[in-house]
């Protein structure tokens, strides 16, 4: 195999984005310049791709990501103790976040760092000289999927953003960013194997179904209804995925990478191969009989929504109540600091461990059914069948002629604490009324997007700020 030397240009913007990451075994050096020949170490392409996956296990996802996806929404409150702000989590909770908020900056940097790794891995793998074409294609497909995923998180959070291959500092129109994401995912669909074609040792890697699922979600956000419907239908009818019959079991170790799983972050629970650092610990019950810090707790607003829908199954699978005994026999004291906690983050085996064994679900089959349903309603297709598959699983009655609100309500209850609620209420125009019902003031024309971090604008002032920030 011929050793390749790859050099990448570097700018001030790149320097900001390539700060050191975790010491996860999947991590590779995130420098924008890699010279394998000079170091004398041959870096295998798969190690480069593993380094992108490794970014998903970073501490940012157990704290900063919780802040900008869950705590900010009407599903969750900051939690912990009143005096523990979690840096800026109290500001996100109150919709009083600013351009200097550390959580927003952390995710901006983290997503771009991940994108940089993916781009390096794609070029490196393409030029490395692998003789196994299928293996080469698979690695490139994985990297393209992961690059698309990170760009998707960026564009729905910040709107117009730089595309690294075009310009590091000039924000590209949102439509162009989405077009780039689409192409990465179309390529990934062609290159990736199906879930069943992976060896057991590779379980958890991106698959063709994962790329199709993410593309259906991208089309949903773009309001390309026919495309969203067609791609969701390809996942639904393609075989290999289905609803697990027991919703409560979905969040247990037995169902990790199960029949409903399209893509999830792998948590192994050992320091040499950890899951999302402190994800379960940060959200665990706090105080008497507790095992965690108590952040990101279910809101009364969310509890009311479950109760109003008569949705006891998903309510009790999503919320840990103070004073209850969990499915594995763990007793939660009635004297814990907060009345409710996120059960979807709970790990039975190592609940309070910093190296978590909890897989974090990113894409599930149930969401694809709901995407199919919402898109179907726009194009005049059958919206009730996919919606009712999701409802019937949790013993809720079928809806013969669903409305958009029916589907949006279903998304809230099905996907609570899966990091989509904030973006759902924005894309569907519900944000102001939803947050008002939660006692928060959503400013139209401002809060639809996060601000470009002040530190970034100080480095690159030509990168214009979002409106009203």
C-alpha cells in the first residue's frame, strides 16, 4: 500500500476550529495538516473515519448540546440546583442567551471540527490506495454521512453558514448548504452497505438506511414534501427496520442497535472506549439516592402534554418521577432535588459513571414514520397509516384524518428528549405560542436562529451576525 502525504491549508478560522479534543480511542489528531510521512506513522483510513465518530462522544454532547436542544425548549428545564447555572444553561432555559454563551460557541466549534475531520478523511481515503473498492467506498460513505449530519445540525441552528470547501469565513446561503448536505447523503446512499451487511464488530456504523433516513429529515426541513415522502417511504418499505413492540424497552441496553435503530452513538462504558462523556451522569437524579447532576429535567409543560393525550406509556418511559421504583429495581427517593428526570438518558448498568455505556439515539424508525406522515399530508397521500403505527404501539387510538397539529403533537411525545423539539417548534411556526405556554418569551425575528458566537466574529468580522443579535 503506498503511503500518501496529505497537506491541507490552514487559516485563522481553521485554527479556531481545531482545538484539542477528547482522548477517546476513536479520536485522531484534528489538526488541519497531517503529514504521515514526516511522522513515520501510517494512519489507516478507517482510523481517520473513526476519528469523526469519536467526536460524537465528546463532553459537549452531554452538556452544551443539551442546552441548545433540550433545556432551551418547552420540554425541559435547567434542573440541578437553583444556584448551579451550568455556565449558561439558566440563560438558555429563560431564552436570555447571548452571543457570548459558551454552549453555543462549543457546538459551533465542535460541529466544524467534525466537518473538518470528515473532509480530511474523505480525501485521505480516496487517495490512500486501498485495493478493496467496497471497503474504500464504505469508509467514504460513512465520512460523507457524518459530514452531512454535522452540517445539518449547523444549518438548522445558525441558518447561513460557511461551507469549508468554498470559504472559511463567508456564510453561504442556507439553500446552498442544504444542497451540499443532500449531495453528501445521496453519495452516501450509493456507497454504504445496508445494516444487515455489516459484520457484528462494525455494528453502529453509518448505513444506507441511516443516510436515507437523514435525507428524508433534511427534505422535511427544506419543505420538499414529495422528496421527504419518497425518501421516508424508501426506509419504511425497504426492509430491515420496524417498530419495536415495547416502547419502554427502547431505552434499555437490550434494544441498542435494535430493529428500530437507524443511527445511534455507541457507548461502551469503559475509559478506553467511552460513550458520550457524562451524558447519563449529567442528567441523573440529584441528591438523596441520586446518581447524577440533575440537569435537563422534564418540564411540567411536557408532563401536562403527556397527560392531556392520555399517553401513559411514553410518559412513564420518558420521565423518572421522584419516589418511583425504576424497571430495574432502583429506588428513587422522594427527596431528590427535582421532581422529575430524563429516563431516556438513564443507564441501569453504570448510571452515574462518567464513561457512559448509554447509546444515544440519533435516528429512529418511528421518526421516519412521522416524517412520512407529515409529508404525506402535504402531498395528499396517506398520512394516517404511518401516524397510527406510532400511536397504536403505545395504546393510543387511531386518528382517521390527522391534521398537521396531530402529527406535530405526536412528534413531541414520541421524540421527547431526543434533541428535536426546539427545532420542530421553530420550523412549524409554533415557537412563540409554545414558549409562551411555558412562561417564556420567544422573539420572532431573533430566536429562530442562534447567534454567531462573538469570539468567531472577533476573529472573522466579515462573517455577518444573525438578525437582532
